[in-house]
C-alpha cells in the first residue's frame, strides 16, 4: 500500500476504532476525529454495569436477532463475529467468559481496561486522534469540514469512514446531526427511531408512586408482531413512572414500536407465574378463602405478592376476581397497553439510518465514492445482549477492509 495515502475516520466508538485498526494494519495513515474530548464515551457507559461484549448462542440464533437486516449483516458477522471478537479481545490481554445467560463479558466486567489497551495499540500503530473536532459537512471540493475550538478547518483524505453512531445519548456524542448532512449530499436516510427503549403505559397514580423503579421478576412477555407471529420470552422488566422498561421490554422494542406505528398502541401480555399452568393456578385459587382477603389468598396459595398483585389489581376488571378460572387466565396473560416509545435520547440505541441499499458490499456510499459508513448509523436494529456491539465491531471491520480494497 502507498503509505502516503491518508484515511479520515469520523467517530471514535467501536465501529470507528475497529475501522482505524484494520486500515492502520495495512500501513495507511489514519486520522481519527471525534467531537467529544475523548473517544469511546458511549462504549464506556454501556460497560458501566458490566460490558456485555457479545453472545455465545449458536450462530443461526445469533443472526436471527437482526430481523429484517439479517441478510445484509450476516456476511459481516461471519467475517468478524462473536468468536473472532473474543479472540481479538484476548489479543489485547482481555480474557472473557460466558455467563449463565450465554452473554459474554470481560473477566474484569468493565469496558475501561479494554479501551485503554486498544487505544495504546492504535497509537502504537500510528493512528492519530483529534478530539473536539465535530464534522459539519463536505466542502465544495469534497474535503471534510471540521468545527474545532479554534474555528473551522478542512480535512483532505483519500478515503473516509463515517462511524457517527445513532441518535441516542446525545450527551455522549451520538446526536444524529449527520442525518441532515448526508441528506443534503443526496443520501436517502431512514428516519431514526428509538430502540431498546421503554414504553409509555397509563398507570394509575398509586402504581406510579408506590412501585416506580420496582423490578418485575420471573415473568414471560408475549407480543404479536405486525405479521401476526406471536413472540414469547422469559425475563424481567421494571415498572417506571411512565410505563415499562428493562431487558425483557428491550428484546421486543422493535416489534412493539412497529405495532404502535401501525395500530396506535399495542397490548403486550405478561405471564406472572410462568412456571405454573392455568389448571394449577385455578385449583389453588379455588381453595376456600374463609376470612382472608384476596391479597392474602394470592400470597398464601400462589406466593403472588407486591408489584405483581398491584399490577393484577391495576389491569384486571373486578368481576374477574370472583371466578378462579378467569382470574387464573388473567394471571397467565395480564394485558399491558403500550402507547408510545420513549424519546430517542432516552433509548439505548436507534433504528433507522443509512440504508444498505445506498451502500455497496464494501459499505461505501454509492453516491459519494470513497466515503464509507459503519456502526449504529447504518439502518439496522437489534436487542441488547451483545448483538449491538457485535454488529458495530463487525461493520467497522468490514468498512476498514472496504477502504483498503478501495485504495488498493
């Protein structure tokens, strides 16, 4: 490779850093620009409570998590997927383990040690970092316009990788400002939407005040998607003052969001006692109550207490409480009406962005030769659980390879 060729990376998250590594490994000069004072801020936040790097489930199940974009993401992930990601981390001195849920974590759990080792290696490979450089568009001659503390500068490069993230967590740098820039350049952008987010539910004042912040554990959530396929998953969620959130909700956020867009709202169903059958619950409820209240009867017969009982009272019609079979059926399928997704800036990630149809197989924009896109700014969606990070790493790896091939 011609070592005088220069590549600009815009965005210092996992996708941009991975592209920088691939490109610098081929002897090209790499300059990485980021609007924040330091790189990897959202990556560090994601690892604050334990960095879920990837997932160890079988590859077919893993790829299914990408829904409608599986076809576009599969070759990228097969090239640099979960096992390759773990081996890459090991090369940085970061050993990983598989948890009971098949999620993969660094032994130290945190993101900071991995990021420090990674940046050390990148600097050793000659990657130059330019902080507080915000990309504000293209100049007439194609150069990159950068706003810096000292004013605007123009950056000349032989190829560019845009890895600017989605539109969530703007305080950490992902504000979606690139959408308008690319639209002005003639690129059609799929609207950004909140993903891995909470949803508004019209709880009563009592439930909000008494149980906001309370986890609802050992339940199953089921929802019917826009194609009338019923999805069901065990886990836990959290009651909030606005509605519901948590891992179980995030797993279905795409499906819930699409149903709300089509129907105005969507009813999801919670199985409060997934280990017990309707028949067993009915038999237990049919036991004589004597002078016990219904709340005490539920506790004694089913160990149903706290927030689960409050939700039952919240969502069930009172006449159901007098019929053991109807109440048992309700306990196994408690309806919760989701009215709208929370704002994008509260979401963990966003769907929408640069469509794969606007890119070639190397992730280069067909309308702007020499400009590649990677990471969450691409139009794909996935639940938490390591799937988001894996696809960001994989697309950054693919964009880096695309740059190398383009310049060769």
